[in-house]
C-alpha cells in the first residue's frame, strides 16, 4: 500500500487562529462570600430604612407617575411604602431593584410588580389586614396547614 498522508482540514475559525489562545488562569466565574450576601446591591439603589413608612395614594395618578413617585420616596429613604387605591392598575411597582417593603391595599393589575429583585411585596384587599408581627404572620399564612394538606395528598 502506498504511504498516504492524512491531511487535516481546518475550519475557518482554526485557520484564523481562534483556537490557539491559551486560557489557563482565566475565568469568567464570579465568587461570592455567603457571609457578605447583605452587601450586594444593584447600582443606583437607595439606602432605605424599613421603619420609615409612608402612604401613597395612586387613585389620581397613572402608572408612570406612580412608579416615579415610588422611586422618589425610596430616594428619600422610605423603606416601607403603602400604596392606597391601586384600583387594579397594571404595571404598578415594576422594575424595582431596591430593598423595600411595598404594600398594596387593594386590587393590583395583572402586570403589577414585574421585573423586580429586592422588594418584599404584599397585596391585600382593604378588608384584609396583613400582620407585620412575625407571630401573627405565621398564623395568618397557611404554611403549616398547607404542608399538612400536601403531605396528606401525597399519601393518597
């Protein structure tokens, strides 16, 4: 048999030298310390005090005006904002990347509080008080009862 040379066919990327770069010591991974989790903030967020509370009546505001007002209140340091009379408006409280207690007293539209990362949001009707005390909240929320019912359902 004849001594045939094997010819490697290079791809276009290989012929351009794109596969020759050495990547040792380089990484795109980011490493975080879980003990510093409270120190991670988005750029442009505000330092707020959760004990500083205010009410915002949005009955006569459109969504854009209401969201600007929420941002304005956060910039003033308010950490708890109660939205009164949302009247089912869509897009209230969207795009918030700040730590915040945001409470809606009334019906919220379908697209409310979308694209958020940071706020604790509570939506309740006017006739249903939402407790802030942790003991009362544990009785208000059906966590334990729900867990028991799910276990019973799984046993079925």
